[in-house]
C-alpha cells in the first residue's frame, strides 16, 4: 500500500516524465497506441486518467467505444477501430479495444464461436501490419482478484459519482468470473507475440497500479530526456506475459 502523500509525489514525478515522452513523440512524428484491457472494475478508467492528465489534448486521445451499431456488426470486425488509430505525433489510448471479442463478447455470447476463433487467428497479423506501418502498440491487461472485483462493483452501486460506470454486464461479471478467467488465459496465450506482447498488471491496489503502469510506459517509449531511474516498474506488479506466469499462479483465479 502506498501512502497518499508518497503516491501524489511519485505520480507528479512520473507525469513530468510522460510530458517529456510526449514532446519526443511529437518532435519525431511517432504514432503510439496503448491498449488497456481487463475485467470490469480493474481500474482502467483511473489509470488512463492519470496517464493523460497533463498531456497535450491536441495530440492525445482516449477512445472508449460503446455498443457496436448495426453497420459496425455488418462490417469487417476491425473497421470501427481503424478510424481511431494514431496519426503521426499522436498518443491514443484504447479503453477496451478489439479484444472485446476475446473477452466480453465471447463470455456473454455476443459473437459466434466461429467469429471468436477467426478473431484469435486474425488479430496478431493485423497488429503486426500496423507495427510494420510505423505504429508502436503497447497492450496492458489489468488483472484483479474476485474479492477485489466484488468490492469495487459494490462501491459503484453506492457511489453517486460512479453511477455512469454501471452496466448490465456488471450484474453477471462475478457470476461468470471463472468464464472470464478462461477467456483471459486463452487471449493472453494466443494473442501475445514478441512484436506485440501483453503486459500483465496485477491491479488489486489502484495507486500501485497507476504508478507502475506509468513507469512501464515511460520505459517503453524511448526518449533520451527521461529519467531512467524513475521509469523502473516493480516486476512483481508489471511483467510481460509468459505462460510460465500463469502456471506459477501469478494471475488471478
């Protein structure tokens, strides 16, 4: 647990490093896409908020798409996301992404088994094509325990400032926790590659999560001006996915 004063000081220090990184991205015309996935209430919103809090709104975009339209469902699956990809000088953060198909859609029956399998086959070639076109893609999976998810979902129901987060899917998130675990494990195993790896974040502590995601992000976005001593994530909290981690019990079950 990180104390509030220590957390605030560390967060400010890291956000200064993020500003340096963004100046470098803008100067050199880089295109950066950061994907955030995870269970309901895993802390994606809060983490993204701290990442973008002091960045330039002109070159920073957060994309959180709603339910697909009839036209979306009749189109190539990735099509609705392509229009939101970063152009040169931009940092784009996806609060959920095309990986909806490997999680919510599969568990809730919103896609067919054939559509699900097709996605798992197509997603890495799609991402590799984007990387070949000059995009840098960083994928974070925020992982929380069933106990922590239950507590956070309960807080949503009673906190008037979090009412907008409530969705019908929340009602079955806990009931289908094991199904989501199975979907998570298949997704991480089949859609992580050396070019496009998953970065797992053990996210039971929100403050620790935010600080370590930013540390990892600063470390991955090459910039000669950043303080490399600051950008050192805790490897017990943030680590590239490897099947051995699942076997070692490092993922929530």
